[in-house]
C-alpha cells in the first residue's frame, strides 16, 4: 500500500520528443517508483536510451512534463539541471571509462570534479565504492588491463561515487559472458537495496532483467506498450508483448524501417522478372 503514498522519483506526463519530423517518444506517460528497479525494454529504436537522455536533461522534450522528484526537468534552468544531475548516476553502454586513467582515478573523477573533499576522504570513498563492486584490489589497473565485466563494475563504482538517488544503466549487460552478466545483474539489485537507490535499466537481456526488476515498462513504436511487474509482462496476451517476450522477428513491431514501397523503389514485379 505504501507505494501509493510515495510519489514516484521520476514521472513522465504526456511527453513527446523527436528529431524534426521523426517522433521518437510519442505522448508517453509512465512512472519510476522510488527504491525499486525499473526496466525499460522494447525493440531497438523504441526510444529507451532517448528516455534516459531526457531524464538526464541532455535533450529536452518538445511537449509534456518530466518530473524528477517533483520538479519539471523540461523547464529547468542550467543551474537547477546541474543540481538535479548530481543526484543521478549514469552507467553508459560498455562502461565508457577514461582510458588514460587508472581504476582509482576513474572512480575518483566525479568526486574531484563536483566536490572539494580532501584527497584522504576521496581515497576512502573510492576504495569503499570499489569494495562494493568487488574490485578494491584492482585500483591500480588501467582500463586496458580489465575484462569487459570488470570494466563495467568499475564504471558502476564511478556511477555511485557521489551517492546518487537515481542510477540509470544503459545496456549494462551487453557483451558480457554469462558469469559476468549474472554478477552484474546481482550487483545492480544488491546496490539498489543496500544503498536505497532507485534504478532504471535499459536492457535487451530478458531473463536477467526480469529476474531483478520490480517494475517493467515495454516501449514500442514510441509508445508504452505495457507497464507492470515482470509477471504482468509475461502473462500479457497483447500480440506485441508476445512478440517481444518470445523474440519473434516480425509482428506488431515493424522489422522494416518506414520507407517507400518495394514497387516504388524497384518497379512492379513483372518488370523485374523481364530483366
């Protein structure tokens, strides 16, 4: 019952965003409950990463409201936006570590950039965050010396360095072997619960994501196709959701990018046969 009394940390109300004529997010409304792991899923090009960029204020919606802790990100001035961003951590696809800095300095970077903490305190915080992801012993390694799974965990330590309230993960599982993938998934769930975070995961890894998510939002063709628990999504009879959960190549989610008809591009079939 308590979830109804607690306003969501992030709420989208009739949000529309596109590039020119191309609408990516079409009049979307959804909420991200506090303290939970929310998964954003759906076919490629459905607007998932765009939603993360909208929440972080890297791009601004043309219409609608996007509330972060009750404040509309779409109308924030720069100073307020920076303050809001400091309460968000972001894990980019493939980690995006600074290749010329060792593990320690990568994790220390946001602390040195955004705070005036003495170096002794920075050291303690960095080692604490590395310890949380199981890599305290790897502090002196360079990114080139890390496996894909380790690099992703260092990036996670960096994402939580400033103790954010919201952590957004863009494809945290892509390119990982099954063991690293399982470790990463368990870590996201563990950190969410022990640090009292709210997490948003953009992912295509259905099984791992469903195993750790409390709340799932499936986007398709710029709209919310379904929002609910992982079980709600599995049980849905909607052909679009069925297509996604069963990984069918074609169905309501279009395989072909919109374009001219085959006849318009190649001419009628009988002409091609004659050629």
